[in-house]
């Protein structure tokens, strides 16, 4: 709905340049530690949850759903690294320079990974 309003607003105001970024499941952290996901309460995303298990803050991971039409039955998501996401925001801002109207961009890898794919890769990475 917000995108429809933005599109209508840009049509009514030809001097406006508006953009929307679509993305889901940011993961990871900037090497400096200034950007990332380290919730002080219950994590709502897979990566911080796994990270809390790895450091002993949580005992185990409950995987919900095993009947999705995927290779292992778990949900598939397109994860994007937080640094790539920040670069995507900067690139989107640069495209607005001198370019009026409404613009929409999908930010992601275009390749999904299942919950168990992520758990397996993380387990291998940390031993």
C-alpha cells in the first residue's frame, strides 16, 4: 500500500524522486561491529539466534516447519549481508540524482537458503 501511495505521489509531483527498497533477512555484521544484529532480548531472526547458541547464550534451536515444498522441508529465505544491504541503500540514493519519479528495487542475492542449509553452513564454519 505504501508503494502505491509513493507512486501516486510521484505522479502528482513530477519534481519528486522517490524510491522503495525491498529486502528481507539481513544477516551478518560490519567488520567494525557498528552494523549488525545483536538483540538484547529474544532474537527474531535465524542468524542472531544461531549466534547466541554458538556462544552458549541459548541451549538449542527449534526448527518450525518440516513440510515446506523444499529439498529438506524447511522454509527458504533470501538472506543478504548487512554490508551489501548498506551498499544497496547508497546505490539507490545515487540513482535518484537527477532522476525524478518512482523507483523500486529488490535487494537480495536471488538465491534462497533453507533453515537447515544455514544451520549446516554455520555449524561447519564454527566447528
